[in-house]
C-alpha cells in the first residue's frame, strides 16, 4: 500500500490506540478460557490493528509486516497447532489429546494449557491471513 | 424475465415458512438440539477442559479436529489469495 | 388464522428471519448479473445459515455459556447450547476467507476481461 490516509490527527490517534488494541487482542486470546474470546477473535483484533497502521501510515511508515512474513506467521500458526497435536502421540496418548502432556497439574488444567497453545496458533494464523488478504487486495488495486 | 425467476423463490419461501412451523420454538429448553449432546458439554465441560468459556472448550478441546481442519482452510485461503494476486514478481504478462 | 398468529409469535420469528435472508441471498446469486453482487448475495446466504444456527442454540431464561459457579452443581437449562456457537465461529472465519479468495478471483477476472458483468463476460468468452 503506497498511499496513506495520514494526517497529523489520524497519526496521533492511531499511535495512541495501537498499543491498547494490541494488548486487548492478546488479552482476548489469553483470557478466552474464562471469558468470551478465543483465538479467532483475538487474531482478528490484532489484524485490525495492523490494518489500521497500514491505512494511516502506509507500508513505509508502519511496521513492515511483509506478505512473506505474514505467510510465515500463518504457516507457523498451523505448525503450532499440528505440533501440539503431535505431542499427544509422543507422550502415549491420541492425536490432539492434551491430557497426555507430562505436566504436574490437574487433568483439566493440563488440557487448558494444551488448548491455550492451539488458540495461540489459531490467533497467529488468523492475523497472518487477514493481513495477507488485505495486502494482496490493496496492491492489486494499485496495479489497476 | 426477472418476474419469471421470482416464481420458484416464492415457492421456496412458502416451503420454508411451512417448515418453520415444524421446528421447535426458539428458546425451548427441551428442543432436540438442546438435549442431544450439549448437556454433556455443559455439565462436564469446565471440569474436563479447564475452560469456563464452554465455546472455547468445545472449539479447542472436544472438537479440535474440526478447528484443525478449519485453520488449514484459512491458511490455504490466504495462500491462494496471495498466489492469485501476487503475480507481479513472476513476470505475468497476461493482463 | 390462528396458525398464522402462532407462526408470527416470538417462537418462530427468528426462523422466518433466516428464511427471508436465505431467499434474498439465493435470489441475488441466481438473478444478479454482476459478479460482485453475486458475492455479496453469497455473504447474505451465509448470514442466513448463521442466524438459523444461533436461533437453534437459544434457550429462554438461559445465559451465555460461561460457567461462573460450580459449587451448587451445574444447571443445564441455565446456559445456552455452546455447540452451535462453536460451529458458527468456524463458519464465520471460513466465510471471511472464502470472501477473500473470491475477491482475488474477481480482481483477476477484471484485469483480464475489463468487466465483471456476466453478460459482457459471456460475450467476450464467445469471441
């Protein structure tokens, strides 16, 4: 995205809001077990923050999360998911059976840790995909 | 032309309205979707998955195969979007 | 007449809403000539499915499916059914990604043929 909607007011407002949006996204992912939330919702919030920075400051001014990096994030998310799932068979359980993880916690808490890990993977995937789709569509628009 | 194509949709609408009368009323605690498998999720979900939010418990634990497939779907969708539109670097001359 | 009043009561109005959205979406997909409008109609169709499933999960007098108090035992009727919510979360994310891929394809079609109108596209394909 080569152009930006930037003006000093928009720039100041987005700089003020960005850390809080990111923190809220992380909170929604992490706290998805005890309150409404989860990987998808948190990932969408974080992606919205990235897109906000893109809209206000353009590609050059904001974080340069290139499409390749976003693609790597996406694949890393799926990799975390499959990797946590494969820990089950390694420790003698079934695929995606988090109860087999060797942690000294109560049974329910072990499964909560496992599902928190896959929620983080899902959040990374959603963030990467939404950024990737936004970049692809916007750059196609610039090409005419 | 447009009028003619409305006829099957009006017929479908009549069928749907008639079928809505046969469904359990909205909010009925004894309806089939509320009595088949969901009581088990509600009764034991917090204890078994450690997640007070039962939606997260169902999504990430009981039905994590489902979520794995779905994560793969959106990963592939992002890849497809990038490959369809990111043709500039590969010298695509067709446009 | 009494039957009609029963249909329009609060117990089925969500089903009728979902049916109306489904008809609008399906009609848009079949009858519109512009591919972007077909895509928007497809999104309306997906919303119809989501509304229908969420209506199925409702229980009168129940609250959100977040367990707050386990001490006194869990009353199944006090929480709405979490399963349709989880399924529809999946459906929403999949609908976002299908929309992204469809928009990318539309941009490619537009680049190659210069139009998104179905009739103009068919004319160009026949040449």
